[in-house]
C-alpha cells in the first residue's frame, strides 16, 4: 500500500557479570551474578522482555528466568504482565523479590500491574 509504513521490530541485548564481597565482623563470602536478557520493541508502545540470571553464593546457586510484556498507555503510564520462575540448588530455598521464601527449591510468580511515574 503506497504511503503506509509498518513499524519495524527492534531488539536490544543486555548482559552483566557482577561479583560482590559480603562480610561482617566474623566472616566474608562472594556473590557472583551472570545475567542476560533481550528487549524486543514490537511497536513504539509495546515491548517484550525476556531474561535470566544465575547467582552463586556460599555454595548455593539461584537461577531465575522471566518473561514480561510492557504496554505504554502514555509517556508516564504503563500496563505490565510478568511471569518469573526461580530454582535454587545446593540446599537453598528459592526466594523471589517481594515474596516470602519458598519452602522448597523452586518458586514461580505471575504479576499484572499498572505503573505510573509522577
């Protein structure tokens, strides 16, 4: 169709490797996190984000994967949906942010929300 234009799909890959030393007066340990993700801008208003990370700390490993859809209603208001799964190994309990720790090694969450920036 002459004069029409389909928005192009854009993609951004992001990753990080981080090591921190956590200590108190009696002991110290290192936590290392490797993270990798992809953001797909489907339209100027809609983005899909997929990613995962693994953190190694004190003989335990925590692996987390997530898939999100972000839909901008305006410059300051966004609807979102996110599915997250975490598996902990080495005898650790899974513990996703803002949730109580799992009684076992795995935990999943599904979140829907509206975010507004003031």
